[in-house]
C-alpha cells in the first residue's frame, strides 16, 4: 500500500538528509531531503551557457551549475522521449522494459519507478505537464512520474510542513513546432548560433535554431520560478534540484540518433551540503543513474533490477570509475513500411563511440517514401524548417552531404574517434589501424548486453519491438 503525506517519514532512517551548520546550531532535527526534478523536452548538450554556448541564455541552469555540480558527459539512455523517460523512472536500460523501449508505447506496472518507491517511504509525489511518455499507462493509478498538478506552486501550497516531497517538473519546451514570434521577441542574435558541421549553415537554419533557443530560454525561466518558490518557503537548503533534458535537439542526425548530438544532454545538480559549489564532474553518466541517486538520497536501497549507478559518490567528490555507457534505440515513430524499428546499440567511452546497427538494410531516418498516408518521408526526423530545407535542396552541392549524413543507410558497425571527430563524421570501422579498438569495444558492448539481458544479445534481429503496439 502506498503511504502518503507525513505517514511513514520516520521509516526513512538512513536518509542522506541535509545537516547544515545553521540547522545544527538551531537544534533542529534533520529532515529527509526533497527532490525537484526539472526535465526539458529535446534539449541538447551544447545549448546552455554553462556548457559554453554563446547564444543560449540559461541563467537558471548556469546558477545550478555554479551552486552545485555540472556534468559534462551526461547522456540519455535512448534518444527518444518514451524510452528515455522510462529509463529515468525505472533506473533501467530501455531494452529491459519490454514495450517501453519504443516511443508511444506502454510501461507495464510490473516495473518499479522511483516516485512510487519514494511514496511508499513517506514522500509526497507529484508532477506537472509532460512526465512519462508519450504513451499509455492503463495499469497505473496516475502517470508513472506522479499525480498531476497545475503547477509546482500549487503542489507546494498543499505540502505538509514536515513531509519530504519529490516533484517532476516537466516541460514541452523546446519540442517542435516552434513559434517564430517567440524567437523574434527573444533578441537572440542568429550570428551567435553555433551550427554544427553536419548541417548546412543557412539563414533559415539559423532562424530555426533561434526559435529553438527561445524555448530553451523559456524552460530555463520556468525552472527559475521554481527555485524562487523554494527560496521563499525556506526549502532550498534541503532540496536536491536536478535540471536536464530527455535527449538531444530535434534536428536531422541528432534526435533518434546515437551520436552525441542525439544522446548528450545538459545536466546540473544542486545539493547543498553534498555537492560543493562549482563542482565539475566529467564522469560518464547516463540519466538512468538518477533513480538510484534519488533513492540513495532518501536512504532507500537500490532495487537489483536497476542498471543505473547512484551519483551520490560522484557528487561527494569520488573519482570517476565508469569506463563506458551504453546507449540504445528501438522504434521511434511510424517511419517505415510495416512500422518497423531501426534498432541500434552504442558504447560510448571518453574517447570512442562504437555503434552497432542491427538492420543496416533499413533507412535510419525512415523510408524515403511515406510509409502511410498520414506520414511523411524520413519520418524519424522532426518536421520543421531545417528538415524542409534539407529535403528540398538535397541535390544541391551545399546540401548533399548533410542530407546523406542524416538519411543514408549506414553500415552494420560504426566507429568514431571523438577526440579528433566530436561530431562523428568519419567512420573508422573496418580500418586496419583501428581494428583492435573496434574489436575491444564490440566485445565490451556484447558483454554488457548479455549481462543486462538484452534480447538482441541472443537474437540480434529479433522482431519483438517491430510488433509492439504503436499508440501514437
């Protein structure tokens, strides 16, 4: 039975609650730490001031990084909304979640999610706007990320004074489509936008990027309002605040792809008394690490099924120990005839990115011809001005390479040296000079897949995810 309100708080005996000098001096008892998790929709790694962007104005994210920890090598588990969010909620790799590895799917209630585990321990939970999904959850009493509230402020108005809380602040920013008027009003200079080399540098694409950054800025302002509420209620010193995005930006060769443009995300964590201000953490991190982190912060054990690793040691100054993270995808949208998936696994180290494409005969961005009357060509690329310009000018020399990078079929294996090729433009797979590295990474990936019960470790061409119901 779920425990709500303040009932059960005394059971959180091992909580890593804050014990600040001010509280100790006042003789106040320790309280379990609160959790505020703020997640953007399609916000990629480079696009934050603290991450070096000239054009992205993110004072809230930058503040959290300055007052806590900035993670420079954080990745989503999958570059697609539903599996990424499922991995965050469960602390598990997407391939362990059955249908939940696909977009517009279902997460069975047989899986533990950290909000439920915290609620059972006495936390009050809630969410606003986009939480789990998109998908369906008929077996759950509410969205797996928590019951819905109109705003964080209204959630706090109903918060018992001594009860800890865990709140999911979900946004639909900066998901397409965009409002050009918002971009125009933002005052962001298109000349300051960094256009990556896998895209043509045109005025239209720069304007599209400005519209995206305007929504990033709006999300940042909203999180800033939430921080102000914490300050006004005296909750800031006893609240972990996490700010991130569910995967990379919605551009060709980014979202749905296992290159850094699709998987690397901003991540800042402020935990007063635990993470020293100005901490920079280069540890390879995957967002499925957050569930075990939140549970350890509450003094709860990590379920054995979780593949994520708690970040509490890293936040406390422990040296990085993880040698790689594994990233994956199955089916994103209805993009291929028969609603087929484009399954991929990737192993990312500090220097190398190794990718295994299980069906190289399929089109990675979707079929060139619409697979259904209501679908477009290359449907795994989000519709927008950049996609339109790329497709309409695919035969022009200045667009041809970018079009091929985004849409062309890919070999069974890809290998990139990110030290010299951060955008993964030059595939080194099957070259004699990199053969030893390719073999080592291939074996490490397969071993991890086997140890985590990935069905593709046994049958690389299983059709399970091709046949999962699509609820979009």
